[in-house]
């Protein structure tokens, strides 16, 4: 599938799904780091649709400690899913700027909804230190950004699983066409959920042994299995904190600067990228917007930037 010429940006100023404040400013940080210019320099027509409305957590009480701010997140993700579906239907590439990783609930629902209607299949590469595959029954925190991938596979709160017109417990993605790259901090019960779903997990120790090139090639092969395009969900904490210090939940031992570039460059070479999201940039924890600037470089590589 040929990558569309137009990239349409949506900012999602949300940190309702996280346990630490600040990622709601991530979309602004990415814009200030030059994400629009970087894509225009690659020849894309870039349209910025601004931000969707998200509530502030301080203005609301937590009603369910196992699903914090569920009603508010549901409203925001329904809005995001509808916008993303419209973008994909128009043949454009949605670039969603978070915000915490609950944005994947809306992004994936929107792309998958359109693909289902036109009888197409979506592959996915999820880049993250974490699995984000908890449910209300397994979560140690109640933070929904740690549940977003499980929701994509029909596990979790029905209010979120059903976004995009899907049935309760219906998966939006085929696990045999999906993988996680960079995992190194998985909760004990979450591991059982991931195994039950059947997602391929490329942990950092596998990357250390095999190298990022071979791991990414396998992840691409998985995402290409009978699919019509690839979605990339990029949690910036997939990178090592020495490269990206300003993230919501930093974990040592992550992807290096060059490893992340290589991953993104290989994705670009497929020519099958249909949607992309960036999550968990936290300017409050950053140093002179370093993390947003690095993230912009990685996005540019995924959209085709090369050294020569």
C-alpha cells in the first residue's frame, strides 16, 4: 500500500490515563520541536487539526479505582476514533500526538473501524517498555494507559472495547499480525493476559542478543501477514531514559538512539504505514525539550527520512 501524501495531525492533551501529570503537554512539546516542519521537509502535505477536548483530572473524582476516569476517557476516545476513521477513509495518514498511551484506544479503534467496513486487515507494531495489557482484574494501579493494548484485542472495559462500533470482547486487531518491541517492564498478571491474547513480544534481552535489525524485520513480517497496512504505536519510553528522559514512566535499559532510528527506517521502507501515534512525552520531566526533539526525529525516520 502506498503511503498517502497528506499527513493529518491530531493532538490529544490527555493524562487521565496516567498516574503522573504532565503528558497532557506532550502534543505541544512535539509541535514546538518541529514535527510539522520535519514532515513537510519530506514532501508531505501536513494539516494540523489542533487538539481534541480532554477534561482535567483535578476537576473530577475517581469513581472506580480499578478504572480511573473511565467515563472521561471514553468520551475523548470516541471523539478521537471518529476523527481518525474520517482521516483514514479520506486516504490520509493520521498522526496522533499524545498525551498518555490511552490514545491508542481511540487511534486503533478509528483505523480498525474503517478497515473492517472495507474488509481490510490491520497489522501493528507497538513500541514500548511496557505491555499496556492489563485489565481491571489485573491492574496494580487502575491507570487506563496500562490497558490500551488489551482493549485493542477485546479485553477490558466494554465502554472502551466497543468504541468504533465493535462488539463487547471483539478484537480490533489480529494478534498473529501484532507485536511489541522493547518490552522490559511487564506486570506479573499482565504477562498472562499477553500470553492469552497471543501477541509476539520482543523483549530487550532478545534485542540485545539478536540485534534490532533482525527483530524489526520479524516484527514487520508479522505485521504484513495478510494485512493491508501497518499501524505504529510509539510510546517514547520504549527508548532508554538516557535518550528520552522526559517520559511518563521511565525504565532503564531501553532502545538506543540508533536502534530506534533503525526500527523506524525499516518501517518506512515497507511503504505500508497507514497510521502513527506518539505517546507519553512529559515536558515536566524533560530537559530543554530533548525528548520531544528526539521523538520528532524518530517520527521523521518512520515517514521516510534518510541520512543519504
